């Protein structure tokens, strides 16, 4: 179980505010700390994007954008590999600037929690074109070797994202 707090500057007027991506990778980091994407393994990215409440009418809100990719490929549709999930995130906006995130990996199933409420589980994810996934979660016996975050804010010179209170515990 991995838990952390994420915050963004409030009162932004753009469609999105602060955002950050969490990456869980079964491959060890490269020597200089770069993400390793070669060879067999699995990687899940969870991008947490704050939305602007003024844009709810145009169907825009914050978003949890999740991608799971494996090598060798296990979830392929129309030559695109990976299982995906896009979940609305109304808890993270220009007016609600802080969230508590939990990511649980148990029996190869990946679950994402926001403020203590489950928002997504890998058993519900789909392939990129909507078919059911073949392996919904990490492949059997996957071990996470590296964890990383990066800021993904579109206007990072104007809007900041903050990460803190990181806690990892074995279940």
C-alpha cells in the first residue's frame, strides 16, 4: 500500500491545474535513476489531474488517467498494448486543492483510492479500444522494483503541484 498527499495551487482559470504522475515499475531503475522500459516487465502509470469547477458544464473535470503496459504484451487490441482507465476526479479542483491518494497492490490487483474511497480497480479496466483486458492488473508474480513521480502540469510555470506525506507499507 502506497499513500501520499497531493496538492495544487487554487483558483486557476485554465481547464486543468496541478497534476502529477505516479509510476510503479517491475524493472529496476537505470544506473542514473532513469525509468527502465526495456526487457520483460510491467509498468502502471497513474496520472492525477486537477480540474476547473467552472468547466463542469462542458463535461470537464479532474481525471485519474491510468495505463498498464507489459512486456511481453498481454493486453493487445488494434496493435495497441495496454489496459487503461479514465476516472472522473471531482475531489481535486481549483477549489478543492488537496487529496489523499492510496494505491494498493494485492494479489496482482491494483486499486486506487482518493480520500479513503476506492475510485478504480484494475479488474474494471479495459483495453485501449474498449475490449475487456486479458490480464487486469499486474501479471502473476510481479514485484515492484521502482516507484517514481513526475509533475505533468500543462502550465507548470504558473500552477504548481505538491507531493508529501509518502507512506509505503507491506500488506
